[in-house]
C-alpha cells in the first residue's frame, strides 16, 4: 500500500453541483415585463428556457432584471419567437461573480450534455463587429432561426420630413436590434420624408436607403439575419436578407 497520494480539491465542480441542484428546484416563469420588474436589482446567474429546454445560461454582475430586460427586448424584435414562449429561472449570488465564474461552470456542464444551444450560436452577442458582416451564418445560428423583424413598428417616429442624420439616430434608438451605420457629412444636408405615422423598420430603411444611395450610389443599407448595417461598400454580403438603395 503506497504511503503517498495526490489530492486535488475541485472547488469549481462542487460549485457547479450546488448551482445545478439549486436551479433544479426552481420553476421557470414567463419572460414578461411584470415578472422581470418584480426581481430585486441584485447580481446572480440565470437560465432561459424555450419550452422545457434550457437554451441559455448567463450571469449579471450587478442586476439580474437589467440583463433580463435586454433579452426581453431582443426577443421582442425577432421573427419566429415571442417572449411569452421563453421562461427564466435565476439564483441571486452574493459572491464576486468574476472570481467564482458560476455561469461558466454551468455552461461547460450543459455543453457537454448537448444543452444550452443559445450559448454557442450568437444569442448573447451585442455587436458582432464588421468582420461578421461578410461571413456566412450557419442555419442553426440564433439570428438565422430568429431573424430581426423588419416589420417592427417604430411607434415613436411620426410622419414628416427629417434631416437624414437625425432620422438615422431615431431609427437606431427605436429598434430592438442593432442598426450600425457609418456617419457622413452629407447626412446633415439630406432630407428624408417619412410618409405616415408609426412606420415599420422596412419602410424606414426603404426611404433612407433610396435617399442616401441617390445622393451617393456607393451607399446601401443591408439587412443581415440579426442586425442591419449602412456603409458605402458593396460587400459581398452572402447572408443578406434585403438590400436597400
């Protein structure tokens, strides 16, 4: 019988076990504004469900409701899904989340089991950056399965004539998904007409794209699966859903 042996204490494994057991005792609640607003602004980890399936695991280092509101807004502006179809559970964590990384231990465990698919296909991304604009999105990517809604109604944009630079800012603020664009000096000299109250994103991109491209043909607005861009370049954009010019 040997007189020595190795002993390795796995704090992360113990943490993952405890988190998983605690989350398993919770029942998902619908991702609604009322349910989110009822949460105290504390740090913690959370899970999102689509039906009975855990699809995403995340953390909030300062406020769980603030993070869940971002997810609610994002899902609200997507096709093929509705926030009422999504549920959530969460655990408030008092420890330093950056130090213990509780969500990382859960993600690794769920990934090994083939669960939490939204963690690995773009759901948590804010701005994917220009390098992603010209790539091909895989068919199981979150943005392909649930593309940004071009039929989103911009209730806060009334009919009228706008300077293009002002309208671009208003559209960007009104949309529940990313609209990234390059600024140019001629945007301050170009007028764009919004034909009626509460236009859709598609209608706004149509009038903006036509006006800006008429002034300078190098410009175009491109609707990609999960966001929209406006730059003076032709691409190629292999995943483009619609081009406005």
